[in-house]
C-alpha cells in the first residue's frame, strides 16, 4: 500500500523544480539589483513610481468591475442552466463553455474589430466589455457546477418550512452556491489584473494594465523590476486565495468537460 | 410554457448571441477576400484555398506556427497525462500532511495567472542558463497542464472500489498487469478528459509561451497572431484557419458531452 | 489440536500495527481443511486485517502465516493459492461479466475454449448463466455478489476468503445468499474463511467461529459452544441477547447473583470468589408453582418480537432482567421465576478494579495514564514505582473537559442489571473501566475525574517488573 503513495514522488520533484523554484526566482530577482546584490530598490521603486502605481490601481479597478460584471451576467445564466425545469439540454451548457476553448487572442481581436466596425471608440468601455466577454465562461462554469451538485432537498426543506421562492433563493440557494462564485472570482479576477495582450487589443494600446508593464520590463531586460512587479502580484494572489479558503478550487474547477 | 421559462430561455440566448458574435464574425468574414476584418467584398472561398495551397504571403511562418502549436500541445499533453495520472494515484494513497502539501502544490499552477507562470519559468531558465526553445515551452506547458490531469483523474480514483487493484493481484495479476489491465482502464475516462483539457489549454496558451520561447524565433499560433496584430495587418488566412479550429473543437466537445450524458442516463 | 495434515492455514503469533495503533496483538489460530470458519467481531476488531494478511495484502509485523506447511508470509498475493471475495465486490467496472470472471484464467494464458467452458460452468454454479455479456454496473447488488464469487472461484483456490460479502445486501437477499453460500461450501468442499460483524450470520454459516475484539482473539469454538458457553462478558454480549450480571461463587456448584443464590454446574472457581454470570433471556422461566420459584419480579415492559415476546422485569432485589418467552405477561403483573442450573454460565472476572503502573512524582502526587493525580502518598518516596488501584464505581465521567483529569471515548457498554459497566479508552489508548448509573452512548467523548481519596497506592508485587 505504501508503495503506491510513493508514485507521487516524481510529480513532487517536478512541482518543486518547475513551480516552487521558479516562484523563488521571482523573489530572488525582485530582491536583487542588476549585478546580483541584495536590494529593496525594486520594491521601493514601484511604490514611488506614479505611472506604475496608477496602472496598478486601474488594473485592480478594472478587475473588480469585470469580476462584478461577470457575476451579474453569469450567475443568472448559471442558475438557469442548472435548473432542470428551465433547461434540460446538455448542449446548451456546452455552448456556454465552448468559447473557453477558442484562442483568446483571436476572439479578442474579433471583438475589437466588431467595435471598430460598429463605430464604438476603443477605450475603457470596450475594455470592460471585451474582458467580460473573455472571462464570462470562467464565471458561469464553476457556479453552474456548484448549483448542479447541490442537493435539491435543501431547497425543498426550506419551502416545506415556509420559505417563499425568493426566500429560498436568498437564504439557501445563494449561500450554498458561494463556493462556486468564489472559484469563479479566482478564475476571473487575477487573470484580469494580469492580462497584457488583451487589454492592448481592446483599447488600441490606449490603456495599459499591470500585466503589460510586467511584460514590457521583462522584454526590455529589466528583469529585476519585472520580478518585483510579479512579486506584488503574487502577494495579491496569496491574499485572495487565503480569503476564499483555497479549498473549493479543486472541487469546482475539476472536470471542465 | 410559463413566463418564467420564456424569460429564462430569452436570457440564455441573449448571452449566447453576445458570446458568439465575435466568433460568428470571424467565420462570416472568412468567406470574403478582404484583407482586414469587417470589410465584406463578396462571398469567396479564396482564403480557404490560399490556406490549403499555402499560396499566401508569409505562408511558411503561419504553417510553421500551426505545426509548432500542434506539436507542443501533443507533447505537453501526453507527458502531462502520464505524469498527472501517476501522481494522482500516488496522491490518492497519501494521507494527512503529505496529501495536503501535494494538493496545495498542485493548486499553485492553476491559481497562478499565466503571466506569473511565464515570468517565473523565464527567470528560472535565465538563472540556470538554459537556452530557451521548444523544450522550455513544452516544459512550461506540462507545468500548467498536469494539475488539470490530476484533477480529472482524482475523482475516478475516489469512485474506484479501493479493493479493485488488490482484486487483480488476488486473481493472479502481477502489480504491472494489475496496473495495465485494471487500474488504467478504470481511470481512462479521467485521463482522456485530462488529456483533452491539457491539449486545448496548450493550444490556447499565449502568455506562458511568450515568455519561455526564447529568441530563436519560435512561434505558435498565439504568438504569431500577437506579432501579426502588433504589426497592424492580420494575415487574412487566419480567419478560415480559426473557423476550422472552432468547428473541430465544437464537434469534439459536443460528441464528448453527448456521449457522457448518455452514459449517465443509461445507468440505472 | 487437529493433526497437521488436516490443517490448511496456521497463523502463528501474528501482530500488526498501523502507525501507533496496534490492530492485531499476538493472533494464533489454525484453519482445518474444508471447514467454514468465521472471524466475527465489531468494526475495528482486526478481523479484516487478519483476512488481508492471509490473502497477502500486507505483511505481519511479527509472526508467520503458514499455508499447507509452508511459510507464505513473504509470498505476494498473486502467487498465493487462495482467492478473495471483496467487500462491495470490487468488480472491474470496464469489463463485462464474462471478462470479469475470465480475468484470472486469461492472465494464466489458458486456451480460449477452455476459458469459455470454465466460465460457463462457474457462472452456472452461481446461477448467473444468462448474464455473460452484461455490464457489471447494470447488475443488482446480489447479482454483482454472485459474479464476484464466480470470479474468485474460477481459479480453483484451495481457500476462499470472503470479506463481509453480504454486508451491502438487504435483509431478504442476505438470508437467501447465506443459504446459497452454505450449499456452495458443501458442494465445493474447499475451505471458506469468512469475515463478518453480524453474529447471526456467523452462527448460521460457520463450523468454527473466531470472536475477536481490539486485535485479540476472545474465543474460538463451534457456534453452540460460543453461544452457550461464552468465556467472557464481551463474547456473551456480542453473541445473542444476554443478561450479564455481577456474581459471587459461593462454592462449587453454587453461585449468588441478583442477591439470590442459585445452583449451577460450574466448579473450580474457589470459594467466595467474584465472578461474572451470563443468563440468556430465553433461559429464565415463568412458573406458577411456589416450590419451583427462585425469585419474584414485576413485569415492566412487554414487546412482541415476531416469534417470542421480549419482557423486561424488575426483580424483588432491584435488578432489571430481560426474558424471552412464547407467552406474554401483562405489564405490572407479579411473576415467579426460576433458572435451570444448566443455563447459568459462570465466567471468571477479567478484572476487579482498574490497576495501573504508577510513579510517585512528589509529595501527594502520582503519575499514571500519562496524567498527574493527587493522592495520599504516605509510605512512598518521590520516584518510587507503585501500583494505583481505582474501583470501577469510583471513576467519575463528565460530559465536559473542564475539571476533568483526562479525557477519553466510551468504546464498550455493558448493562449489568442495575448499572452500566463502561470501557473508556483514553487519548493515549489505555482503558479505564467504569461502573455508573448514568446513561452514555458508545463513542461519547467524556471527561474522566478521579478523586484523590479513591486512588489506592500499593507497592508493586516483587518480581512483577
């Protein structure tokens, strides 16, 4: 029996080499100057760099707005999809997940072209719309999954105890579906903060998000500053993960097909 | 049909229309000759012909990118499937702290945004002085694909009767035979969905490839599109190519899901 | 002891631990060729572990497994000449019925036509002939069970191991399968080693029963032996219904319990010795003849149980007894009762009080059960070894941790007619036995409190180290 648990070892080594070690590298480079000496300069540089700070603030703002928008549009869709009375077709569900499998860059380019053709000027509005369009399936899917596996008898028990349909939703269905919402938030919020190509296309390079400045720094060989910016992003990821308890990710994002 | 149901259906279709508008847009404009998107110059299959005959500007670049994308996706998802399945079996038999640690580590690549995965691996390769190219891109793709294989195989392991491996040994199978004839077939559905998921994620990846491909001019479809779009003019033949890819994915996913839901309803 | 050639499997001083937990503690037994032997006990008693060691899934930490005279402790399961029917069957979900059953033969590369013949034969044996092409997941529990038996039998094992094979079936199906298993055993003539927690099933099926608890063998014997002459309170309580009572052996063939004296058939306990007494509820008789009456009681409940009535009576001496009889007696009525000497089973008391090896840690302080207690240490020096004795009724159980000296879980409850005798397992895995009038449930988490005046210290017996 103990033998089979040792099968996890190769993957453990792999994870240490290609996940843990690289994250250490971010820390290492963030705390070094170009010649390899220890310094906090890169971190302080960020907090005194007005451009970087405002980009960071904007990224967080856009990410929050985008996440809320995704919940607002995605939750009802997930709810309808998961309700046997309202939707019985598995194909409809597939149609909602399908866009996740289409090249995001291509979809984004098409969205941008669509706006241009319709005469909508590219800017923050189109950025938000495009982002929401890109990430909506990632919000719908975990919520749908959570609702689908929910035991129907909870809602029935609530009704039995005298709850109106509205109360059933507010007091039973909604709280029980929160793990799915949190998973969705994880799958939408951080990726939004960190996108680079998508925001460039959707705003014709007018609006930069945090991901873009990381990319620019790395591409211009400013590795240490790029690493410092990545480190700041990592801290935020850590905080949001702690906030949601971290466990549901496995349950709800498993088995995407 | 009551009003609630009509409203629900209408809502779903509205969201779907918005979701598919850009995709439909690409498909529609793949049937015209115009260079830029959104410019309709009459129906034509010229772009499809160009794509298949290879007679277009920079055709070698696009074809190479397609080939690279497929090769990388194939290599990464095969390795990820094997590594992930073996790992899942191991993790399933771990207990307590060790199991928690493995689950936590396995979650990291899924929680990390692409850019962090990309930058961190880039820094690792730079630090170790590894020259970047095919191998580093494939390694990077294995990194973000394997967790999803683990995630898809784990539920199958949990459903599995814990004695099934021992039952095979009991009937005279050696451990290797028990693995090949019993464990792998029982886990196969999870391995297949893990593989497909890995393959499509690898196909779709942009950020990780972007940071780990090095400077040898290695392009996948994503990086090719990115570079193309940055230059201004998108290669028109991308539209039919994307349409075809979309069609293939649509069919594959529909077939898998219909088969799965059939299997579920067949069971008593 | 049976002759060696009649013995197919022998376990010699087997011990096994998982982590800190000792699941098997010095198990020794033998299995006769062709017999139907059952390991019986509550969950966690070690019965399944014993079976798995015989099958080869795991090695004993100490001791040997011997099959037909050869030590097979290190032989992997796939080279052992025995097969297993697993809990919840463990059929291979990706194979149909035919391929599941043929699995073992295909591994041995038996020619196809021979496989077909043998599969058909064994499926006929379990009455599943028409199901060859069926998907195993589409079968009912009982049908899966039959396939699992067929799959294990096709390799023609000399011993068939069955791990709670009927546990997942409903009552009716279980009864039917019990009869079929028994017939199959007769027809095949091979050895069956069966594991169950269901005492009724064990009594129905077995030639020999091995009663286990907490990793130790409690009793080995035929079903009638075990039912009629349980060796201790655990066996008496686990097998069938029983009245278990504190008693005192007055002299040979004379025992006192429920504050009355009775004739019995047991000898050799000595005079005036505390014992435990078991009386089965069907062995207490009603009488209207005052000369036969041994004690009087009042009926306090009467329930119809299908075949008999189950009555609880309060004796004139304040004990509660269970009686089963074909005729009901009205609740509230005064009845006269007697017990035949043959039906009184006297058992040696396993212990009369809690005793622990202790160490005096200071003036008025002593340490045992990994806990420091206050008590009178007159006559002892710091660092002295001692034996701490606490009477069962002097241990207080609390439903909270505050004020408690230590904590534990109730693992075993015995009703002794006028009080409960509880076994409480402490966090460190030691047992404390408690007499109480309070009602606790098995598994309850309890605080344990012992007052200083109730701890008696004595010098350890010489040479007892």
